[in-house]
């Protein structure tokens, strides 16, 4: 198959540098042999290089013009083009329950939601790669003490090794976007269980970072009453960006013990995610 030079649709930025597209496709080589799911293939700039990997490739695309273009220009994808919203898909059905690599030039406005869904399916997704907004990539890869360290950093790093691979500049797109992009790779680490109540862990992380300028003592007060003796511990003098993933796990266990008489606390996924898209993760 010859390389496809996609046409431009109104309102879209497409990657015109095919060498960058190939470099992004090569990030999946860290997990050889697994089938590949590409999110948001658009005109197939990345898809064509993924198909050269000799693996099963499926793509999920919501835009009907892009779907029509893919069907016309990528006949080998017949039956593997999913015209749907990735965020609504039941991923366990895509490859008959087999693990797969998730990749794509992700839509920047929903990239955080895509990665939250990845976490929900972490046992099926041992590797996730792709291009996102540079600011979000830096946030995901950030460590404790960094101004960019936050919700996404902790929730992803709890389960994945994160690699910030390279920066992609505006000039390789047509038209050039107003922001830089970056390519990252997230590979499942050895963690099988967090060693704490995972729902409460997510609630504590998101509650404290949604008030990141406050000390833990103040930001966590909606979960742990200020009068609780645990809040006298020196760790509560810190701000959330000062705690590592492991320290948040330890904090979760201590808070759960302190809440042993408050079994009715609601820390389901919806509450744990509250505010995540409106605040900087």
C-alpha cells in the first residue's frame, strides 16, 4: 500500500510530516504481538504505519467524513472500522477479551477522559501510546514537587510506567495548531493491587488536588472531619503535590481506618471523578 496523503477537512489539523507519524506508530513496538486499537484515526496518517506492523488493527472514529475516507482509502480495514464514540465502547468485546495496545493521535479535548477509561480497563491495556497536547503529557509524566504534578500523574503512575518520548512542534501540522504536542508511552507496571481502598484513593487524590493550594488538613476536610485526631499528623501540613503515589496509598489506608465508623461514605467512581475535567489534573 502506498503512503496516503490525506486531504484536509474543514476545521481539522492533520499531521503532514509522515516521518513523525511513523515515529508515533513505532511506539507500539514496546508491546509486540498484541492487537492494536487506534482512537481517532481521522484520515489514516498514523493508521497506514500501524498496518505495516503485521498485527490486527482496529480503528474507532466518530466523524462520518473520516469514516468514509478510511473505507475508501483503506480497503484492508474492512470490518475493523468502528464508527462510534470511544468513550462509550465496551472494550472487553473488541478483541474477544484479548489484551491490546491503545494508541492514536488523540482528540485533545477528551484526552484525559480517554486515559480515565484506560484505567478502567487497565487489565486489558498493558500499553498505551500516542500524541496529546504537550501540557497534558507533561502533567501525566510529572513527579512529586512539580507544579504540573496532579490527578492524572498519580492515578496513571499508580498503574503505569510513563515515558515522555518526544515533543511535536506546530509546524508539522496543517494548519498549525496554537499548542505544541507530545508523544508518550504508558506501560503497565508490576502493580496488581494498590494495597488500599481504590475508590477512596481516587476520591482523596481528586478532592485534595481540586484544592491544591490548600494543605491536606483543609482540603480533605470534606472526607475527614477537622476534629479527627488523625488530622493532627504532620503529613496534613503538606500540600497534595508534595506526596508520592505511595504516600497517597498510605494516607488512604490511614483515612479509611479513621473513617471506620463512617461506612456510609460514598466514594464511587462518579464522585471520585467529580471536577476532574474542570480542573487541571
